[in-house]
C-alpha cells in the first residue's frame, strides 16, 4: 500500500483510539464540529474513497452532516473505515493510471489521489488529537508529502465549504504551512476543561 496512506490511516486510527469520556463532545479546530463529528466525517470520507476504488459500499450517512452521536467507543467507528480504506489502497499499484475519486474533480493521477485521501485522514486526525490536547503525530515529512496534493485539490473545494479560507503564511515547518493552507491555526489549543 502507499506509504502516505499507511501513515495517514495510522494517525486516524490513533485519533479514534485516543477519545474517551466527555472528550467526545470537545470542540475542535473544525469550528462547527465536535470530536465525534470530525471522526464521523473522517471515517465516512475514507469509506467514500474506498467505494470509489471499488471496495465497500461507502458510508450510510452524509459525512458532511455528521450527527455527533455514536453508540460505542469512537475507535469502533474509525477502525472499520480505516480497515476498508487499507484494503482499497492495497489493491492500487504504484504505477496505476488515473483513479476514480469521490471529489468533484473526478479521476486524478494515482499519486495525487492517494495524497488527497491521506490528506483527509491525517488532517482530521490532527484536529482530534489537538482537540484532546495530545501530540498530533503529524510529521513534517508527511505534511510535505501532502502539501502538493492539497494545492492541487483544495481551491475548488473551498466553494463547497469543505475547507476554510487559507490563513496568511507565517513561521513554522511544513506542518504549519499545510495547516494554514487548509485554514487551520497551527497554534490552536482546546479551551480549558472548565470552559467546555
């Protein structure tokens, strides 16, 4: 499987496993969504990508309108989606031609498609881990691998509200550059527990 996907899916798995108790409803850098909603969205997106590649049936809900409620531990939501995505990407050869995607852009070169899918998993994992006050695991190496795909796919998606407007460039590494491009403040911190 593509290394970029392995790394990103690993981050998403870790994020799902990290959530416990009242943190399910914690605010996130995705200002309209709680931790649960971000993970519902991320899991649904991975299922949609897998279905586009011919694996599984896609999510049975709208990932862009997550309910924020889930019976069970959130890793039980994330793990099946990650496994399905891993299976789907495991069938894609490194020299594959353009691949179908769930994006409005349609088919993309295989490397771009893999990075676009990984972008979704990795950045939403960052959202969740930062909301929990934990290290995100998003490395400069992975961010540098995701940034070219982000620059190719994000602008048309902003009009649908999928990404916030880019923030002004600032100091920092590739992680900070990627996050700002996606409309996220790399210095975002969760509110104090008493304020939730």
